[in-house]
C-alpha cells in the first residue's frame, strides 16, 4: 500500500469514528415548566392571588380536579444514551394551594421521591373469557355464516317458497 492511499483512507476513517462516537453521547431533555427560584420565592402566602400567580409564574401544568384550590407546576429532567429509553434524573413538582377566595395559602415543593413507578405484569391485559389465538380470531367465523342456528342467511338458496 502506498503512502497516498493510506492518507486517502485516513480522512473517511476519522469521520466514521467521529460519527460512531457521537452516538454514545448522552442526550438530555427537559420537560414541563422551567422553574425560576426568584419568581417562585416572590409568591407569598396570604398576599398573592390566582391572578398575580398567573402573571408571575404563568399557566400551571396541572390543576386540581377535585378541589379547585391547587395548581401544579411540574419540571422533569431526563437523560438517555442513543436509542435507550430515557431515565429521569430529577423532577420537581411545585404545588400552590389557594383558599376559597383565591388567595395563596401555601407553596409546597416535592422531588422525584414522590413519583410512583409502575411496572406492568405482562405485555397483555388479563381478561375473563376464553383464550383465542390470532388465527382463531382471523379464521374463526369460517363455516358459521349461513349455518343453521348460527344467525346466518336464509335456507334454500335464498328463494321464498310458498
């Protein structure tokens, strides 16, 4: 091999190595509300109202469904490598409680320790009844259409006889 051909292969090899190494870099993502500590600290219980909180912090991520007195601001940071599922690194939930008049009564901050992680048993949902395979579902009605007592078509070829 000549010196010229070795140099001509070095450039594409370095580019290929750079692309391959780029697939191993961690991808970071942020979802939800961007929490600004100064803005959160400016909200005071007993002083601020729903309207002032809306102006300072913006629209909440979630609102309470059962008692209309809580607003939730959720922020989550995750990380993953290449094609793997993302793993949550940090999560902050900011809950602002209001009284009946709309005045702030409390501000509570929780982290990832309050997050419930569920793991389904299997990839199928257990149901009552008979078990059937893909092929029995696909071909199960063959021969039942038009059969006696099967709720199918008329007897005698479809002619009305007196």
